[in-house]
């Protein structure tokens, strides 16, 4: 019997340095863990996609949860908590080589309070760093921390040991559902797609239903700015075109005196700089591509 296709959203949560990023990369494989598309169900960045014949796991990024000291910290935490209740599975990362402490307990408490129905998996990371006995002890401690309902799995993202077991476990906890990304592939040009998608998202922000299917963004060129000193850091000049279907839509996207387009650029730039860690200068243009939605050649050119 062929089992039903399963899919869902997963995020890794844990104290800093517990191996979340390394694990993400190990799961996603060589294709780097940046991608662009954000499905409707979550407002948070996708870090990677694990695609198999029988399942698709979408790894969602969350900034870390911190003990809030400021109002801004509180707001950030609220955002993170939204993610906890939106995802299907939360993997709590506990390093094998460090004792479970108040920081771990606080995170688990928060998650259980905010997202009581989200499935938890305890992931004991970095098992290559300690003895088998120490791993076993940490598994027991993690199980006590999370409660009986939670599965606990040991893994080394570095050696790859148990990575497949973790994927199997995650898949087994997901509900039947479709692949969110049809071919399951991450693009070979993740940065371009990411930029295009974030610009598109920013341009659609706050607009009604009319525009969404009529807007495509093409990154024409990414050019490193010359003459930057090491101290200034890299700056990328990014030339992008926003294609709309009708002249009336062009006005909407550009806004009065270009105000809206500038906002779009700023919003997308802020996000992209955060994700890529590189400064960006956007040169955005809006063009009308008549009836492109019905023209297969145009569609192809625009990456649809
Ligand atoms: N030996 C070993 N080291 C690991 C493993 N996974 C991660 N590390 C190391 O642990 C450190 C932290 O790993 P990250 O993946 O950056 O941890 P993180 O949880 O994403 O950290 P933050 O981004 O600070 O939250 C890095 O130096 C990794 O190389 C592992 O399986 N084995």
C-alpha cells in the first residue's frame, strides 16, 4: 500500500548555539537554506524544504525567543510565538554536551503556554561530541523536560548520523497534505528569487484581491557596487522590474509621486538585508506587460 503524502511546517527552537542552523542545512542538503516563497499560512521566512516521494517538510525560520527586557523585545517575542502556533511541529534543540538549564526550561514553558497543541519533538544535537552514555543520559533528561508525549531523537548534523531518522520521525507526525511547493525544488538562484518574492510581497501588502495575480517581479541585474572599502562592506545594486497587467495597476503600485514604490523598496530591502546580511540598493521600475498572464512565452520569461 502506498502511504498518503504528508506535508507540514516545522521550526527548530532552542537556546542560541544549540545547532539549529547546522541542522537545517543538514536536512535541506546542499541546496542552501534560503528560499523565497511564503505560503499563506505563515508570515515567516522559509529556511528550507525537505522533499521526498512521500512527504514535504517546510522548515520555517524563527528568530530566537528571549527573555524580554524591552517593549521591542516583547514585540519580537509575540511574533515568534505566532510562529509556534502556526507550525505543525516544533523541534526543540538541546545540545548533548551541555546540561539542561533554566534557559531550556523557560523556552519549553513558553512553547507549551503559547502553542499547547503543536507537536513537540526533542532533538538532542551534537551527539558526535560526547560518549554514548552521555547521549543516553541527555535523552532521558530531555524526555523529562518535555513530558511523555514528546518523541526524543539524538542527532549529529555534523556527521549526519541519525539525520534520516529525524526526518522519518518528523514525517510520521505530519498530517496528510499536499506539497506546498509543487516540484519541491529550491531555486539555483536563491538570492534572486528571494529578492523578487520579497519585493512582490511588499508591493502587494495592503492591497486588495485585484493585484495579486497580476504582479510579477523580475530581477534584471545584481551588481556589486565598486569602490567600497572593507569597512563599508559590500553593497549590491539591484535592478528590478515590477510587471503589472494594466496601466491602472501601474499607478497603484507606484503611488503618489512614487511614494508607495519607495515604501515597497524600503520594506523589501530591510528584510533582504536582514536575511542576506548584505546592504542593498534597489532600483525599481514598474512596467505594463499586457496580458502576460495569458501568454505562455511571457509567463516563462517571468519565471512562472
Ligand atoms: N560537533 C558538532 N558541532 C555542531 C553540530 N551542530 C552544530 N554544531 C556547532 O555548534 C555551533 C552552533 O551551531 P548553530 O547551528 O549555529 O547553532 P544555532 O542554534 O543555529 O545558533 P543561533 O543562530 O545562535 O541560535 C556551531 O559552531 C556549529 O558548528 C554537531 O552536530 N556536531
